[in-house]
C-alpha cells in the first residue's frame, strides 16, 4: 500500500519554534512551490527529484495561532492521500509550525498507519520557506518495521502579494 502515497505534488510548509518573540504576520494567500527530498518511508511513487509549482495556500492567523488551507487540486490530493488539507499550529517571531494530523489509514500485513504532515517555515517580508515532513504514525505491530519512525521530506518556497 505504500505505493499509493504519491506525494510528488503535495505542498509543504514547515516551522521551527522561535525564541518567544511577537508573531510575524503570516496571513495571506500564497503561491507555493515544493521540491521532494528524502524518501525515508520508501514510498514507491516518491521521486526525490520531483517538484510542483503554483500551489495555492491560504493562511489565516489570530495572534500566535495560524491555519493553512491548501486549495485547488493539491488540497483535493491531500484529502485523498492524508484525509485532510488544513494545517494548524503556531507562529513565534518569524517562524511557524503547522501540523496536519492524517486520518487516512494504510496497512501492510498486520501493520496499520497514517501519515502526519509537519510544516516548519519562516517568513521574510512576503516570502515563506521551509520544509514539510510526512511522518508515519504506526500501531507498532510486528510488521511495522521499516515504517515506524520513517519520514519523507519536501522543501517549499512561497510568496504572497505585498502586504
């Protein structure tokens, strides 16, 4: 079933916890590009040189809280692959960390798992960048060896119209 997780066109946003400063304004509508990197979960369809562009992402913010909604075909793809297309989390200074808790289940033998997507990013003016990690969450069954703790990674960049 791992081959059904074709994240080649999946968007990513990721954030590092900052050092406790006032949150930057990250709200807005972004156009994002992603580039696949590490295939730590050995997903059959993951191309480590794959890229995707023109991905729509709308970020809403209320103080330190933020949510990012992936729109269009990529949002639909996230719904299909992960079961959700909205990331939620926090902003600290110019850094943000957002998470999508996956609900779509996968199985192999007696192993069952989902993927969470964790976005770590920073903002500089109207540009965001960072990485997204797709982290397997298993039931720790005996057939989960090789899946437990695995991570696939994408880098991302994006811009919004000038604020």
